C-alpha cells in the first residue's frame, strides 16, 4: 500500500459541491453575494456599536465579538470555496488545509461559548435586573470573552495535533468543499479510533457545556417571564432575548444535524448543504437577526449615518 506521512503530502483535492459547470457558476455568484453581505453586515455592526456610546453595554460588547467571529468564520471558508468553484484547480496544500481546519474549529468552538455568555447576559438582565451592572461588570465580560477564545484555542490545537499525527494513503481527495475533520479522517490509512475519541471528548465538552449553560439560562428566563403580570412587561422581556434565541437555534440546529447523528444516516449531499448553511449563510444572517429586531441598533445606524453626512434620518 502506497503511503506517506504528514510531512510528505504535497496537497489535497477538494471535491467541492458539484461537477456541473453551470451549477458551479450559479453557486459562485450566490456565495460571493452572501459573502459580501456578511462582510458588510458584520463590519457595519462592529462600526455602529463602536461609534454609538449608548451601545457600549455588555450585550453589545458580546455582539461585537460575535460579528468579528462570523466575519472571520466566513473568511476562512468562503474565499477558497469561490476559487475552487471558479477555477479547475481544486487543490489545497497540506499546510493550507490544516490551517483552514484549525481556524474553523477555533472560531466555531469560540462562538459556542460566546453564545453561552450572551445567554447568561440575557439571564442576568431579566432575572436580576437590579444587580445587572454589578454582575456583568466590564472585567467579568472580558473574562468571559477571554475564556471563550482560550477554549476555542484549546479545542483547535488538540484537534490539529491529533490529526497531524495520522498517515494518509492511496487517496488525497477530500469529499467536501472545505477541510473539515471527518472527511480528512476518512482518508487516513491508520487507525483513527484514539484520535476520534480525543476529538469527541473535547468537542463534546464544548458543545455540552455551552448548550447546558444556554438551556439553564433560558429556562430561568422563561420562568421569570411567566411571573410577570403585565403583557407589555412580558413582551419587553421576551424581545430582550428573542434575537439571540433565534441565532442560537439556527447555529446549534445545523451543527447538531451535521455532527451529532448516527453514521448510518450520513448523507454527503445533506451534510454539505448543512455545512454551507453554518459556514456561509449563518455569518450573513446574524447581523440581520440582531439588527432588524433591535430598535437600538436601528437608531444607532441612522444616527451614525447622520453624523457622517449620509441620507439616513433617525426614526
């Protein structure tokens, strides 16, 4: 059996989403449009929050980092996908492939704990409003953000080190449009059981701890909202966390569908569609979710536009 170790593999081949040139062209235009919207939306969100002093609160501090993660997340995957769709060369170097996978895992794991931090922030705002400023201090918010990035760094480092020790043989063709863990593991000619266990433990820890934090936070929020007597009070409390709950549902829904299901139900086509959704579509949707349902962001946008001489007027 012809084999090579991790230092001798010159490149991998990304199969992509389809072999049809017409569909590739259509997808390239669509993905480019989604990427541009994602870049403009996330950069715009960061700029608006930075420029408007009224948005310098813990919730928008977390939202700034969410926009940064989504922008980075999309930029790690989409440009290379566009190149592969528009050219006949679909190769990616060994180092480039593992670099893409490293940042993909880092940003994904960080976003899991960032979303958990945002859920806890909503919990404190609704369940303990009088103590909100004390609990969600600037220092504590920075601790939560730093912890999120450190856990993402730990997950991605363990993943990369474990994968880099594998040997690959016979085929260097990745049945995906980017370097994800599972398709690369499938190329290994060595036993991947121990590697899969290590990756599963760290990824499972990240997913379960963040999901438990989010679930406990929202159960507590729901119980608090049910105790509110006035309808307007309930609506105001619910609107505080509605956007975040929608974003969490979409993000975790696609991640769970892709990674936490029996191998017997594996479908390359369905998995690729789900992957497109959470790598390209969700980073574009988040700015829309958090801005369209948020009056503060809308007002801040019009105020910023007015200050820089734009046509927008505050409503």
